[in-house]
């Protein structure tokens, strides 16, 4: 087919199409986005996960759509409101909220709070010395990520902790949103059937992968049930130090006695529902 036989598009039609496209783009508001640094730096996800090797994730700013999600009574009652929120703002829909490591999930929730209501978060706490009620404020934008030895975690294929009393070496996994759901579901089922809820035991059952290399679920469950309090507290303290997370802590001086208070920042309704 020569050039003369090639069908020609009417220039007027081209101008009309271009004009329609321009009008369409001008009638749609583009929501701004932001990149969120991941505490895990993407180093602890398995190959094939959309966040494998990714240090950041892009989310859109919260809008009235997300505000409606936060006010959805059904989501609140089911305890899934924050998961639905993250599903809405994460741009890469290959990323499933339940697959996020807990520390990365927290970083995303904090980023959402910042872009919706600002960096300042005010909260109340009781002084650990005199009990006086105080009000404190933190700049969420200045919270740091914990320093983690990623090479050791990867080489050990998990977190290894030797317990002081039993001298056993526990291999622990880093929890995802899916793991948290399994813990809550087991606790819910126990409560439904009249059994003790056992929050600590169920959490350890999900975290512990092996004891001195023994991966038998029955043995691990038995160890968890009979673990000494000293071993339990030591594990909890050391485990938290090795998790990729946002350092969600504060330091404030009591207005009554002058003592310094340090600890985890209490999160209440005002975090996502400020006055």
C-alpha cells in the first residue's frame, strides 16, 4: 500500500479528540501522593513480594473517601478499619495489607495520620511517680526507625534469642498483618468456647518457629505453655529490640513533681479522630 492509499484522519476530528481529552483531564482532580520509608527497607520480604528490596512505598493523601472509611461503624466493630484505610491509600494494589510486616504497617498508619491531620499529636498520660495527669505532644514527623542488624536476621533466617533460665535458643519470626489476624482469631475462638484467652501464649505460638532447632508444633506449644516468666520477659524485651519498627516513644517532664516520664506513646481515638 503506497502513501496515497493510506487512510487519512480528518484534522478537524483530531482537534476535537485532543480538546475532549484536555477537558476530561481538567475535570479530574489528582490527589497528591507521598513516599513512606519502610522500617524493614524491604530486606525482610521474600522474593516475589512487591516490596522485596524496596525501601519506600507510595501512598496517596487521605481524602474524604478515607474519612468515610474511618467513620464506618461496621469496619470499626469488626476491627478492620485501619486495614481498610491502608488498602485505600496504597497505590500499588499488588501489596496486600495482611502481608505487610507489622513495623511497616505502623509506619504507613503514622504517615496517613501526618498527611491528614499534621505532624503534632497531643495525648494525655499519668505520671509514673505521682500519678498526676499530664498532656504531652510529639512531632510524628521526627519519629525514627529502630536500628536493626538486617544481615544477622537474614543469615539466621529469623531472630535467634538465647533464654537466660532454660538456656534454650528460640528462633522467632517477624509478624505480618496476617499473623496478627490469626492470633486474634484463636483468642476469639477460645473466648467463644469459654476458655481462657491467653494473649501471651497465643502470641508466642505465632512468633516461635523452633526451640533449639526443634520445629515440632506440639513441642513448641508445650514449651510456650511452660515457659518461665523470667525467660518470657527477657524474650519479649530482646525481641522488640530486633524488630524493624518506628520508635513510637516519648519523653516528658511531669508538671506536678518534675520527674521525667519515658515510654511508649499512648494511642487513643484522638490519633485518627482528633478534635
